[in-house]
């Protein structure tokens, strides 16, 4: 909007929706500035939307500034902050905020506890996860849904406590659903528990024989674009679709980065390649995972020493997670990767998720 043009309430709502859709931090900050100078600066719903937008843009520092400046807050304000901390790998901060919310007299609902369980999973805090699950049932008498049970399974699963997750499922007062078994199978796959994964596959077949085709389809069929990454550049978000390795400067950056990673101790974890190919081909397949190509492209197309944001439509694999930690230390930049589950803030060789994802 140009100078002298004012926005009404609906305009701000639409602008914030657009920011959420594009995941653009720069645009979100510009809308924030406009909102602060408007008569709607204190509106709870618009500020809540802004908190949600900053959470989607992986900037909980900005979200917290908005939250702290709010003269009035409702339950949604707290839920958005707790969930934002959880998906951005700051689950411990989310749990602290939840206790602050309770001390302030707010009554948590079932959605609040979903955010809390997500924060426990993010923090890898199994003890707190179990505590809050019991609190939800016994102190707040909240009716439990499948999503709450899956939330607890995620707490166990993210921390790698798979035996406890299975025991929890076996002791549930309801029959486990397909969604519950699929959740535990996902964690078995992540943590390399092949026996548990095979056992769950057999159970899933009892639910739905058509699921048997999933194992046959683990190697994706060839298609033009298997994954899509988005890179935020100044004032815009660009799609970066990976078909073949790029050429020229980008390819040189990519090769150089791979060499530096090897020197820094990176060893490819070929367990994450499901193709039946030889070891060398598996290592090359990992090397060309789309997020790595997107990072190399981003390093030559964005200003030096600035955070690089990558949005990915698939879950990041364990090998790429380890590789990007090493990359962040080599290039001296914060590499923020949003996959289909959460944000990962890689900096100085570490990830905000604490390797629980």
C-alpha cells in the first residue's frame, strides 16, 4: 500500500492471510508496521493472526514481541504461541508459557493440550508429556480424542521411546485406529526399528489389505517434480523445483559444499535410500536430495550471513538433517528448513529440534 492509503479491518485480515500463504517474513513485518500505525493496533484477532503468521515464518522472536505488547489476550493467543514454539523446535519455551497461562487463570481446552503435547514432543520431554496427559484427563476432564492419543505417541516416538509408545497403545481404553498404528510405524521407520515396523505393517494389513501396496510404492515413481522447495528472497518467496542439478555457479557451490562436508566428518547414512542400488549410487542419491540443492542455490542467490529459509513439502530425512547441521557450521549461516511437520533451525552445527523430530 502506498502512502496516504489506509487499510480497513478486512484489508488487514486479507493481508495477513496472504502473508501466511506465502510464508514471507519480510512482507509480514511490513504488514505489522502498517497495523501498528492503524486504529486496529490493539485488535485481539488481528494480533492473533499476526502471531500465527510469524510462527509460520519461523520467527518466534517477532511473534513473542506481538504477544507481549497485547493489552488483552484470549485463549487463542496462548495456543498460537505454545504451538508456534513447538513447531519451531522451542518446545521448552512453549511449556513455560503454558504454565504462565494456567497461573493467569486461563482454562485450557482440548486444542490447547494438543499444542502442549506437541511442545513436549518438540522438547523430547517424555515425563512432562505423560504429566500433562494425566492433567488433561483428571484435572480438566477433557474428553480425549484420537488426536490426543496420537499426541502422546508422538511424545514417546520423537524421543525414541518406542517400547513405551507400544505399551501406551496396548493400554489405551479404546481400540487403536489405523492413524495410531501409522504414527508408530512412522517413528519405527525414523529410528530404524525394522522389527517394530514390520510388526505394525502386519497389523495395518488386518485393518486394510490395500495398505500392502504402500510397501511396494516406497520408491516413488518418476515424475517431473517429486519435491518442491520454496526459498525466501528479499520481499518475495521463490519456488525452487528440483528436476536436475543446476549448472554454472550453483553447481560449483554445490560440489564445493559437498567436499567441505566430507572433510568436516559427514558420512552418508544410506539407510534412508530405499532403492535397491549399490552403495555408491545410494550416496549420490542422498547428495541430490532437493533441500540440499535448494540450500546451495540459496547460498548464491541471497545476501551473505543472512538466515536462509527453505520450505519443503516432504519430511526431512535423517541423513539430510545431519548433513544440514554440518552445512550450517561450514557456511556460518542459520539455515531454516520447514518440512511437512515442523521448523528446523540449523545453526553452528546444531538444530533447534535437538534431533527429536
